């Protein structure tokens, strides 16, 4: 019999008040147990209490005698803003407690419902949107895909660039990233050696221009100078970002092609790193693509994986403000 399937006297100990508990609720618990560096159980102080991270349905079922909780922490400054924007996967925002309060998902602990009985303080989220964002933050934290090592290594330079620019408003690429909901990777078969990878920038609806009859035509001469090559990918990515965020009023076709070239520049960055770290002729290949979030079908969501760059990925629901 597992703990989750406890019955009889154990189930009787689960407080009936748990029927009112919901995910993200705050409880006044001043410490939780964790495994210390020496391999022995230790006490982690939680002076601000803990947040329930178990799903609401698990919390309310009387035969489930245990739940999972995470310490509530206060963040400040840029760290708080990035965490609120869903760009720090360690934290899940608790907006009912204030802008700077979060559940720290690096320290999730299992606690008996009986230990939480009578300690519920109140809600950490309110409303469907906030509830979904909290649940999505937990799903993202524990549901990340393990890319093949050579693919993960190939994306390192892009990951570092996103990390350094995403929170800098003065950076053209940083401003570009504000319009990016997710960066995803798609392959016909991740087990194929070497894998072919499509790097997909999923952008906020309205970011890409509307093209008549959905036909971008040939690349306009006015933007050909931005076309990236393997040896110029990073500098071209910066140049394209400057062009898209600058004062030039591009027409719909020019803007469309600039976005496509930006994705291709990012893909070429990854491929160049793959060539540099892999065996000759045996490295992942990358191509780039940009798709509006309201035109990215479920079929592609299922066959692609989010690249959790921490400073990029949006919280659920996708693109909600």
C-alpha cells in the first residue's frame, strides 16, 4: 500500500477541512524537512509559510493523506520581475500575496495533511487565469524534456545570449525577446543520429505582419544584407534585432522576412556550435522558423518540445498578460 492509497485509520487522520484546500493556498508552517548535504534529514525554515503545490483534486480527496508544499519566499528587483513574467522556472507567483511573493519550487516537500490542519491562511491565487499560470509554472518546472546531449550543447551559445539579454530593455535582442512566447525545438525523431532540429520562435499574436494571401513572395532586396551565414550568425542576429526594433518603418513583406532571418540566424548559431563541438559530418542540423502563437497547432505542440531557457519561456496560459 502506498502513501497515496492509504485507507482505514490513516485516511481517517486526513482533516475534513482539506475539502476546501486548493493549489497555491498558503499555510502557516514554519519549517519543512529536507535532505541535507551530509545525507541526513534537516530542517528548512519557512518563516513566510508554505504554498500547496499538489493539485487541488489530490488535496481534497480524503484517502490522500499527504500533499506537497513549497516554501513561500520574497524576491525583489529584477529577480522578482523576471519571476513574475515566468522567466525564472524556480518560482511560481502567488499574486494574492503581492507582486514579490512566490513558491520556491526548488524545495518541494511532502507533508501530512494532518500537519497542515488548522494552518491554512488563505489563497495564493484567485481567478482562472492566475490559477492556470500557477499550475503551468509547476508543470513547466517538472515536465521539461531532456534533449540529446549534442543538441543541448549546440544550443548553449543561444541559451547564454538569451540569459544575458532577456531582461535588458536597452538591448535590441532583449526587446525582441519580449515578443517571444516560447522557443521550441522539433525533430522527426530525436533518436536519429544526428538529429535534424527545427528551432521555432513562437511569438505573440500580432507580432508577425499580415501577408496578403499568406504569400511572402521573394526576399525583398532591401533586407538581403541581413541574411545570415554560418560565420556571421550572431552578428546578423544582433543587426536584425536592431532593424526590427529601430525607427525604420518596414513594410509587411520586409518585416516578415526579417523575422524569418532572425530565426535562421539563431538556428545557424546552434549549428555552428554543433559543428565546433561534434565529430566531422556527425552533428545536429538546425533550421529556424517563426510562428504566431495563435497559429501554432496542437499537432506541432505535441511533436515539439519547449526549450526551457528560463529567461524566455512564458507562463501558462500561453501569452496571457
